[in-house]
C-alpha cells in the first residue's frame, strides 16, 4: 500500500541523516555524479518551468535509460518517433526529448508538485519505480543502492521479488547528494534536521489522506476490472497503479491524488459489490 508523503516523511528524514556511500562504490558515485552534471542543459528548461529539481530528473533518467534517455520517452524509454508502446501507451510521437519529458511529467502529475524537499525527492523516486519494497520491509534500492541503507532483495522481473538478489545499480539518492556536493547550484532545499527520539510507526494515516486497508494486489485487481487499467497484479504500487487510481477517482468525482483513502476505497468496494 502506498502511504501519503506526510506519513512517510519522518522516515525519509532519518534516511538523509544516516545515509553514507559504501566505500567500494565511492569512486563510481563521484564519476556518475560528474557525468550527470554535464547533462544539466537537457533538464534546465523543464526544471525552471516546473520546479522539479534537476537532480531528481537526472537520476531518474540515469536509472531508466542512461545516456540513451535523450533519444527516448522519459516515461518508459520508447522511441520518440512513434507513439509509445509501453505504459503509458499511445503518447507521442514527439519532436524532441524535451517535448516528451514535459508530457511524461504531466501524465504522472509530477509537474504539479510544489514542495520539492529532499524527502519529497525520495518519495517520488520510490513511487516512480514502485513502492513494493515497503511491503518487504526494506528501503528501495532504486533510491539507496550503493549505500549503507541498502539491503538484499530486488524485483528481478515484473511481479517477482527475490529476497536473495542484490541490486547492483547505484540508487538515486547517493548520486543526487554527490551532484549537489560537486555543483552547489543544483541545491534546491536545505538538508533536514534529523528527528529526536524514535521514528513514528507507519500506521493508518488520517482520514482523507490515503492509505486505506485494501492490499495493493486487491486495488490493482479492482482497477483492472473497473477502469480496464491493464495493470500487472504484482503488489508493487508504482506509477501505473497510481495513474489508474487517479483515473478512477476522476470518473467518480473524487480528489485525484492517486492514493486509496477511505473515500476511494469505499467507492471501489461499492462498484465491485
């Protein structure tokens, strides 16, 4: 289940206070950050107009398609010259990378986020890749790969989690922090002050904020039936699931925040009855 940002923010503050690059990966982090800094011109216009930090954009692009991202649709890596075949399907074609990037961010409403703190970066990295790691009690390697926070466990294929596998890619967080270290102009927020005392448990959020009691697989199954979402039922609450939740919410006159809170959950159950 995807909890809302306000519930998970304290956990991410703790990550930021304790994260350290694994010594054997330090050289790779430094070199990757330096290379991504040279990509600033590809992202500068979009960042200036939307407020999305360059470090968020650049690290997602690196995880998704490396340097080839500038010849691809940012949302799925499909060629820009034809309508996209992968989710989100039917987007484009686009005249250039920037046009496709604007579209991709709009589809997932990333361009509507205004509070780009470091914690928000982490939250949106996780949702972009999928929040399934939370179900297994570990930080997403998409974010923390190459740091002391990484644990064994990886989605080796859609819907298949292997508790013994290790994600060898660098996570977005250590690279983004190193980018800001090398180029302070990329800084977009002050580093948070760590919380005193134990972190609050991630339990049910306040009413109306999302995070109802339906499991992710139950939500995905319901959305496939009710809005023909075409989601693989894998228990990994990511962009496609959030996008389908938004569609369902819009069709039913609900706030399209992409979170299954009490009102959305009740409407899902009502229509499945």
